């Protein structure tokens, strides 16, 4: 399948096209979505699924892409201990931040809206964590490695674009938190080359964030917190 139009471009234009594509998709588009966030909020999940579907199609149609990176369960076994250790530190910091910034929501989701909480634990990894990791780690690291050869540079670009994507939530905590988390997830992906592992890590962080009470900064509709 030839789903990637950049392959038809002359070689001396290829990198320029990729750079323009990267700037548009990962910098311009998130900023634009910030200004129409009230319109797109109800359709955010549909938008995310559409984007990840496009990314997966491009990845699978690229003969240079190593498909094992979408799974790679071996690295899940080898690196899970490190991921859990990092998560425990992050979980403590999130609890402190929640107690400081949102004491009124501190652990209210599991204690007062238990059904919503259980539903979140089931759906978040599938419909939020995994799609985001495919887009911001697997797709981005593979597609733009020819123009950004340094893995460390790609990690910081990934974290920055991940933070910009969280402009939708219109608060600095979501943006700063996404940048820090994006760096951690990026380096996990660099070391493991496993979308599965980094999606598990993202799921741990995300589910705990909502559990502890910081989720109000990452909920575009505020339905989970009754606002």
C-alpha cells in the first residue's frame, strides 16, 4: 500500500516535506485546537481514534517500520520493574500535588464515584494511553528519524509536542505535567522499543492521576468531577 504521499516526492524535497509535516501536525495543529477546544471537546475521543488510525496505517504501509515495536512483549518483561519503580516515585509526587492543588478532589473519584472510576481503569489504557503512545512515540520516533537523527532530540520534541497537545485543557498543570511525563515515556520507548510497555507506563500514570484527584486538569468535559 502506498498511503504515504511523501514517498512520491523527489529525494531532495523529502526531508523538507517531513519537517513541514512535523511542524504542522505536532506544533501548529495543537495550537489551533486550543482555540477551538470548546467545539472539539465532545469529539476529542473520536478525533484521537481517527488520528491514531491514520498513524497506524502509515506505519504498517512503511516497509522500513519494524512492526514488533507495536508489541514487543519481551521488553515488557525485561523493563517492567524499572517502569513500576519510576511510577511509584511519580505516584507519590502526584499525591502531593493533588493534596496541594485540589484537596477537595483528593481521592474522591474512587470513593464517591466508584463506578466511573472502575470504568476509567478499564477504558483509559485502551482509548487514551495506547493511542497517544502510538502517535507521540512510535509514529513520531519512526517517521521523523531521518530529519531528527538524535534520539535525545526526538525525545524532547516528542515531550514538547505532547505538552502542546494538552493545551486543550487550558491550564498550566496539564501542559507541564504532560511535558515531564512525555520525557519519561519517550526515554522508556528509546530503551525498550516497545509501544506496549510505554502504553502500560502511560496507563499507570494516567489512571493514578485521576485516582489521586488531579484528573480535573485533564478532563475536557469535567464529567468525572461533576462540573
